[in-house]
């Protein structure tokens, strides 16, 4: 069987588990096709309890070793004690750190959160989106952050998102534990990927985040309590908006440069 060539991916997400929940399917898909994949995580320190869980999840997805910026979580000071919260860190500093990872990995495509903050509007999701947009552009400009390595311009930037018509049973599940549900208009989505062939890997990666599975209000914990068939319907599709050069219709049903 011929395996199609797929572009390399660098995911940039706020917390350990975001990568598996939002893009675990496409990360596994691209890895299976022989593409290089990696993930940068903005919060939680390398010596925190969630770092080993992240490493286990990335191993399942074939996305290499954790790349942690090490900032503190906006809502959980346990993430990186004594370090600034991502939302409080100097903007220029955070962009420069991410530029270094983009230039080091040299991805074709960068993935990140959408502008509204991914369903629940977590402030770390919103800030990660903002930093990634600027870093993806800055990485290609040699005069910006020269200490971060030779310039590299990703061909495309995609934001993982949730269209109104695609949120389905997630809405009552999240609202049932007191969480707000933020979606985007269907017209905002440029690419929807059926990741059914990779849902097993995606679910195993989510399960690797054991501390989140144990929490009643976390999305991994909510999914773990569902019947397998219901869970599969939720995690079998991933939606994205191409942000460079802007939302464009007509992308194929996979990420493309």
C-alpha cells in the first residue's frame, strides 16, 4: 500500500493533554506516514508531575520528546512553582522561546489553539494562540531573535477549533460539569480531518495523562467515563482553521501546505 507523503507538524499547545485531545489524530496520522512531528507545551515545568505523562503521550503519537517552555498555569500554581504564569510572562520573551523551537524543528506546518481558547476559553489557550501567531511569522525573519538560530518560515499555520455543528455531545457533557462551551461558526473551519484510523493511538495518548483522567471535571476524565462507542464518535474528527495566509475554503481533508 502506498502511504501518501504528509508535511511535518509542530504542535504548540498550552497544557499537557491539549496535544492529544485537539490534534492527537493528525499527529498520529502524519507520524504513520513518515512525517516528522513534535509538540511544544507552554506550561508545566520539566520536573513537574505531568511531564512524564506528556512524554508517554508523545511516545504513543510518535511526536518525540517533550519541549516544555516551563511557564506556570494561569489556574494551577502547581504547574511550575516559582515561575511566572504564561499569561504574566513578557510577551517578547515567550515569543522568542517559541521561535527557537520553530527554528530548531523546522516544521512545514504549525498547529495551535484557536482565538477563542478552545471550548472553555482557558486563558492559557488564548495566550498560546497569540504567541504562536507572532512566533510563526517572526521565525522566518532573520533580524528577529537572531540568537534563536537560523530563520525558518513554516508554510502554514492551523488553529485547532470546534465548529458549532461539530461540538455535538461535548456540549452537554461539559455544561454538566459547569463549564462554558465556546465554539466558532462553521464557516471559520477550513479543514476537517476524519481521524478514525488513528483513534486508538489518540485515545491511548489521552489515557497517558493519568492525572487528568482521574479528575471529574477534566475532558479526559469525562471521556473516560463514556461508553467506548460514544467516546469514539467524539474523538474521531479534528477541525482546523488555516490562518496563513488566512482562512481559505477548499483545503483537502488533511492538513496541507
